[in-house]
C-alpha cells in the first residue's frame, strides 16, 4: 500500500495560502479548492455577478414597492418609466423571468392609471 505524501494538514496549509474566493463549498457541504486558473476566475466572476444581480433585484423590488405606495399621480408617472426600464433590464439579464417583468409592469401601470 502506497502512503500519500502529506496528510490532512497539507490540504489546510494549501487552503491557507489561497484567497477566500478560490475556496468554494461543494453541494455536500465540504469545502473544496479550485484546481485550475480558469475555475478560480469563474468563481470570481460568478461571485461578482451574483452580487450585482442581488443589488439590482433588490433595488428594483424597492422601486416597485415605492411606486405602489405612491398616492400622487404626478409622482407615480415620473417613476413609472424608470421602474419599467429596471424591470426590462432584469428580464433581459435573466435575473427575473420575462413574463414576471411584464406582469409587474402591467400591474404598476394599472395602479398609476387608477390614481387621481
């Protein structure tokens, strides 16, 4: 039987030398290390995109909430094109489904039209 060089401490020492973003959690919960430069880059890109998508999605949800809470028609009419644009951008980038974006836009347009 061939004994492996190093031991459980070897993996920990390699992990200690890597940046935090190069280490990722596998589906079963254990922490793994990326083995290729391309996979390390992919992890970095995915993290950046997830952060951006989360921010834009939350900002859009807040804008939709604000326009629904608005009772002044003039203010709502000013917000409507901005919110519609935000929803379209999220749908274009597949952050939300295109039908959901369409349903939300329709809903807020009805709300604005019903205001006096």
